[in-house]
C-alpha cells in the first residue's frame, strides 16, 4: 500500500476522508445473535445502521504498523439493550489499543480472559487504554451518535469468534431511564 498526503480527520463530526480512508457499516440485519432479545431485533428495520467505522489504513497488517479508526455507534436499543459494537479480543492477544471519546456518551465494556468484566464511561475527551488480552465493546447509552477514536497495532487482528461463542459476561440495558449493567443470561447464538 502506498499512501501519500494527509487524510482529513474532522472533529467533532468524527469523519475521516481522503487518501487511505474507508467506511464500513453494520446494520441490524447483520447482527443476529448479538443482542439478547432476538425477537426485538427482528422487529426493527433491517436497514437500521447500528454502527459505522471510518478507517485510515496507511500500511499493511505488519508488525510495527498502526491502524487508526473512528467508530460511530448510533443511539437506539434492541428491546432494553443499547446499540453496541460486536466486540472482540485481538487475534494477537497481547496487543493493546487506545480509545478516546470524541462526541456522545456511552460505556466501554471490557472483559479479560477469565471473563471478569468492567466498564469505563466514555465522553468527549475521555481516554481509554485497553491492555492486551482484554475484549472491548462500545455501548451507546446516550441520545447522540457515540463517536470514539481508536489506534491499534496493524498486526493485532480481530478475534470475533470467542465473543460469538461465549459473549461478554455483562450486558448494558436501560432500566427506569438509566443505563444498568446486568449479568449476561446466555451467550449469543451467533453474529
Ligand atoms: C479495532 C477496534 C475498533 C472496532 C470498532 C468496531 O481494534 O477495536 O476500531 O473495530 O469499534 O467494533 P467491532 O470490531 O467489535 O465490530
Ligand atoms: Zn480492538
């Protein structure tokens, strides 16, 4: 890959454009098994966007390289559960990542390999270091699009299968108008 010239990172819109950038989106229709209430997911518009990721790929997936991305998680819920990303461990388990809040409000859900989970609040200016061997997921608990920057080693890769099989040990739901963390009652089927 041969990328020349600066790309553009607009803030607070969180939009990346120009050379080396791309954009992908995840819609409700693609996220079967991710949310606990599958019937509620099926009742939603299949084309509803749950999240988008803007990427800047200035190198291949090489040791020593870095990737940069901005995730936009839309506001919304499937049943009582807030819109969220799939979440993953890195395929190279020891590789960490930085996240930082750009706009909106939400939670970073973290889980180690022993399935102990914890969260950090995300808000404009919040900075989050995700150590290696820790799965990570963004949850939008606010009314605006949650926009979060990320930078990670280009050779980290993504292990979605572990989450697909066992899920996170906690879920984030709305109860009485507030975000609440609950123990996950069952792993998702697939997503
Ligand atoms: C990269 C990273 C983020 C996520 C993005 C979408 O390592 O953590 O850029 O890839 O928030 O989430 P997933 O990849 O879980 O669908
Ligand atoms: Zn990651």
